[in-house]
């Protein structure tokens, strides 16, 4: 599975859009980009995933660059409850293993 | 509501003792997984099972054992051979259905925190 690189931490003001970057320069053609988040002492929560097209759901938007070497997770109107560690994961279609790195610790400030 | 239930939430083990962590899902998912998380670290895969009566080792299987006798249940036993068992243990499940968008995500329980007395 391709390795991902994320900033260790980020801050964002409440009500603003939070943009979390992820680099995955060694991604292969059949690998998906997944985003999860983990609020303290809870299990990871699935947010969104995509292959090459931009995706949007009720939680977030995922923007994948045309060369697929990087992506950005966008939380359009961040709230205090969005404070969490966000993991960007690259994995083969239907793969049984998700490799979690250390993620980005996002803090939403009032 | 459908989901994944892990129990207990907190567990204490004495030295040399085996303990079993429970994971039950009512999502009708085929695949189930066990991960371990140490403080400040990401998750590491212990074991996974894609079908009843079958399972495979993950990256850190030594000192652990599992069984998959029922589709909805995937208990993890932390044996005395696991020298550093203190960690946060997470169970997950996923469907094997491909769907239009493929790449079905894993869904997680809320974990069991194991400590050594």
C-alpha cells in the first residue's frame, strides 16, 4: 500500500472551512484514498473515500488532484465537535488491511 | 441500530493471564478485523477474517489468537505470550459487496482499553 504524508497538527476557527492535505505520491492506479477521523478514546469514524473523482457527502468533500499524488479533505463549516485526529489512508480496492499512520491532529478553536 | 459492539470498555489483566475481548456486529458484514493502538500512534492490524471459520494474521499477530465461528462474532484472545499487551484494541467490520463505488470502508467499534495490573 502507498505511504501517505500528513501535517502533524492544524488549527482552524469554528465556522470556517478546514482543509486537510495529504500527499500520496506513490499511489497506484487501483488504490483508493480513504479518510477517517478519531475523536479521543473512540473508534475511528469513516468520513469519505474516492478513486480519482472529487467526492462529497454529508460530512465532507474530498478533492483528489488530477495526477492523484495528493488530496485534500474539506470540512466546510467546522465545529468544535470536529476536533479529532484525521487519517488519510491509501488502500487497494477491497483490500483487507488499512494502514493507519499518525494522522493530523485538527483543533477547532472557538 | 446496526453497529459494532466491543466489550468490555476497560479490562485489566494480571501477569501470565489470558483475556478475551469481545466483538459483535449486526451489520451483516462478511469481514472483521482487530487492530491495536498505542498512545499517540496509528492503528496496527492484528488479525482479520473474511469469512466464517477462516482468518489471517496481520502485522502484529504474535501473542494473540482469534476465532470466527459465527459471522457476527470475532473474539480476540490476548495470551500470556504477548509481552506488552497494554493498549487500546479496536474491532472493525466491512462488507465484501463491491457496489458502484467499490472500496467499501471499514466501520469501527468504540474499543477496549486493556491494562496490566
